[in-house]
C-alpha cells in the first residue's frame, strides 16, 4: 500500500485502487507545504485541464464527478476501511510497507536462453537483447535490438526483464518503443513523495506496481528506465548483479538537483540556439555571412566564440573555455582539434579564409588605444621644438630617400659631396622621433611595450601611432623635416676620417624605390652626381670592410604584399630582391657606416649604447671559394655564423661586418633599441648637442640599458618569427595558385641527406627541399615543379624536372 501526503492527510492505494498514473492530474491541484514548490514554479508537475482530470479519475471504479474536497473525504473513508482489511489479510507489498531484508530483495536472476535483458554496450549506450547461448564459462551470446549478435560479460548486464522466458528478438524494437511511450518523469515525483514520507526504498518492479498498477514485463522495464535515468528523485541504495534497490533523496537534495537540472536544461537550450546560429551561418554564401561584430553582441554567444577562438590558437585561459569549445565542436560533428575550431570560425565568417593564426597566438598588438591616439594628437598639435635654435640648416643639400615602394615610414635619407681635397663626405639623415617622445613618457612606454614595428604581407603594425609616425616623425619629400644627421668624411681607402652628429633640418629631394635608384645609377646622369658619389662611397666602404675581414652574405629575398587579405582569393604581389643590387648595396653600406660612426662617437664620449658585435672574426672565406659567389656561398657562410652579442659599455668588434664597433641607429621609428640609442646620444654627446644639457649624463646607465634590451630583444624575436611565418604562408599560397605545369629555376644550396637537397627557388626567393637526380652538385641550377603546396600546414612538395 502506498501513501501520499495531501494537506496533512494520506491517500492509500490498495489493489483495487487506481495506480499513481491515474492520480497524477489530481496531484497537480494539490499543495505540498513540506516542499514549498510554490517558490519554484518550474519544479511543479504538469497541469492538465480539470475537466480532463475529472473525466479520467472520477469515473474510475464507477465514482461520480464531484468536488476535489468531497472526493478526498470519500477516498479517505474508503481507504481507511481498505487499510484495516489489508492489515488483517496478507503480507504488505515487499519493499514498500514490509520489513523484508535488503539482501532478500537483491536476489539476481541467472542468465538463461530466451531472457530479455539490458546490457551496457559502452559507457554511454545501453541496448536490449535476447540471451541466446553461453559463450565460454561466463560470457553469453546475445542478439540486440539492432540485430547484432555479440558476446557480453555478466557484469555488462544492467537489468533482466522479469516475467519473460522465451522472448523473440524480432519483437525487441516494438517492446522498446512501448516502454518509451510509458515514460513520464512526473510519475517519479509522485512516487518520491510517498516513499520519502514512509522512508522506504523501492525496486523497479515495486515501482511499476506502484505507478502503473502492474509489475508486468513492459511496466517493470518502464519503471527500470525511469529509475536508471533519473538524476533527481532517487539514488541507488544497493546493487547486486542486474538488480538494484533505490531510495528517495532528501527534500533539500532534490531541490538542489532540480535547480542544477534546470540550469543544465537552460544551458542546453542556449547551446542549441548557438549551434543553430553556427549551422545557419555555415550554410550562407560568403557575401551574406554575418559580420564579425554580430557574434559579439550577446555575452553568451560571444563567450562561446571566444572559447572557439582560444581553442583554435591553443590559448585557452582555463578548463572551462577548453570544455566549451570541445562541446561545440562535438555537437557540430567535428573533431576536437585546433584546426577544426579554426575551420569552423572560417566557415561562419568570423575568421577570414586566410586568418593569420600566429598573429593571434603571439598576441601582437594591432591597434593603439584611444589614450595613445589622443596623446599622439596632442604631440602633433604642439609645434614647439626645444632643439630649434640648435638645429643645423641642411636644406640646401640634395637628399635621397631610398626604400621599398610601399614604405609607410621613412626613417633615413642620404646626401653626399666630393670635398676640395678629393675625399668624400656623406650625410646620413635619420628621422628624429625624440622631437616628440621623451624617456618615460606615455608614448615612450607604448613604444617600449611593442618593441618594434611589425611588417607583414597583409598589414603593418607600427610602434608609434600611424599619424604621429607618418605626419610628425617620418621624412617627407619636399618638406622641412627635423632630423638627426650623422656626417662622415671618408679617407681614400674607405675608412672614417671624421664623424659628427647634429640636430638638423632637411628637405628631402627624392623619394626613390630601389628599382628607380638602380635605374638612375645605371643611366649615370650628370645632374645626379650626388647619387653617383653615394655609390662610389658605398663601393669604397665595401672594399674597406672586406679588407677588415667582413663576410659577404648577399642573397635573394622575397617580399610579398597582399592588399586585400580579407578576400577569399586576395591578390598577391611578389617581389624578389637581390641584396647585391647596386641601390640596395648603396643603402646597406650607408646604414652600416652610420652604425660605425655612432659607435665611434659613443666610445669617444663614454656613452652607454647597445653596441652590437660579432666575436667570430676568423672565418676563412677562401675555404668557400669553390662555391659560386652569391646565394650559394652566402648560404654556406651563414650556416657557420654564431649569434651577435651586445655590450652596453663599450664598442666590441663586429667580425662579420668587419667593424671595430657598431650601433643600430637608423630606424628609431621602427625599432625601440634604435630609439634608445637616440636618447643616449642626444643626452650624452658633449660636443655636438644642446648647450643647456651639455655635460649631463645620458638618461640610462649601461645596466639599465641591458635590462631594457633583454625585454625588447624578446619582442623583436617574436615579431621576426611572425614575419617569417606570415611570409612563408603567402609564398606557399602564391605557389598553390600557379599552373601545375609551371617550372621554376632552383639553386642547389646543400645536400641534407642522400639526394635530398636544400634548394633556393630563384624566381620566388624561397628555400625548400626536394629529391634531386644523381650527378647534380652544390651550386648547380635545376628545374622543379610544385606538386603540392599547403599554406596552412607549411608544406611544399617539389619535384625535379629531369631534362632529356
């Protein structure tokens, strides 16, 4: 007999009473003060129309419709009589009102042929099957609902349906369907109330008798399914073999579990909404996909997108992000990998097709904050120049600025003349950012945080805000520009005779690309005598440095610009630069000369500076004379070079450049270490700088410089790594698009293993490997074809084109 509390009264169910499934609509009209479900309307049972309830319940057993109160009184009177009668009659229902031992209720049925059983297929899946025959000593062969026959272990059996001895495997599917049709979780709530009040446990069969009025096979299995899947009302008290006894959970625990269940269901609904959004976006044509900003409009959607993005770049902040991304990928039918997350974000339009994952992984800052931009505007608006009275007017000089054609920031420019004694004098004009930026200022801190400008094929991320760098600091053609000018007189052998550094004002005459500068040099125009003098000075310097042991490492380098990277098929502009080109050689030599001059001035004035050196000065270049001059020989030499070193107290020999000392000085808008050198030189040079600070020490000691440089060098290496990976990606994308039959010239640089050779693709300026035929040697030129190019994986497969 079952009991259920209704307003401090009890309703008992006898064998002649309807099952709880008949009472469930009546239950919806009742109030349980002990649970206070009125505080949690989501927790209450289903509400059905009263007329339907009355039709179903009051006609049961011939009763006539009347009010709920009169019905309760009637039923109470009737059940009091029934209870007295049952007490005098037989034993109570086992496990409900009886006191039978738990062990006696856990007697498990042995496996026999024809039994209908439930077994665990894997950790998440259970199946119904019919036992066929023993398989060895303990295992059994069973045929499941999918028609599959397999061997299972006894411990895999989770339930044996009672009352069945010879079940037909073909009827399993119909049996399962009928059992599922019986499942009504609200029935568990009714049973839980009754069993909790009496502090009684229950088995599946006992629950079936209680809620369905029958413990027949179908009802028993339905009750088992309700109990085994329930996560709220009942918990397993004990299990033996395939039988389990369940006990009702305490009220407080049920309320907490229900809250968790509701939260879980809400989260599942929200997840499904998100999955529907993803599916919809994936199916849209590219031009109609939602913009990236739309995924950020709602916090719950944005948090999942953030998790996917973090998963794609291996940068999950916590386990929750990792779990969220994994769940989304699983629900979308994708593998839990970073590439799956990336491809999904591309498919929905959040990432462009050619998203630069390394840019995201390395957390390179791509924008300046509003605070920094506002500070830059203020600096530009301030027209004062504390160095104005000390600046040398060099506007009468013809000034050449030579750089790549798409250069955004021009740091340096050149002038030259032949002196009356025949010696050459050159001026290296360097942009003067210290006109706007002082050590410790907000703009200086921002530049230090970035460490360097980052130049990618798709974009430039400047160290300073673009407007300040372009309009204020950069050298501009035809305009008066503040500069720091290093003037140098050369001996006839190319060594430095005199050098000085001054604040200056210049007026750049020409903005030339390397190509146009080389063309002017080739034309040998009389009116461009200054450019020819610069070229002559560069040749003098190169020869002098070679005599000092300099190692020549000129090679081919590729440069790519992608003007529309957001497009699925953006245009790719490839340039291959030969570092031995006359114009590139000219600029390179002048920058090296400037670095030597600053090191000399620093040494003379005891200025702490980032002096770069290279201790390896004993390379015997003659040992490589058998290799062709150019990229092949340069490749062999670079392989044996060690890393450069920096001393902050005094110059150290730079063996590779063939210099007694060297300081990078010519890119203060782009490199923070160059800016540091400007800070130091401006404050410390007693002979050539502002009289009101003459004799003051430089802003940083050698120790301070060393600490700053350690952090800056890390950032510089990170930026360089990003530039390399981005360049490689777009070169491979460029090669992927080329016709399959296209042939490329390739120089053999070295043999890696057997006939696998390192190659330099001449038309692309890119190094790769390929299997080459027997008989080829280092330095030989061969032809290759591209078999495969996978930019995202960084894979390039080449095949030699064997002639004849």
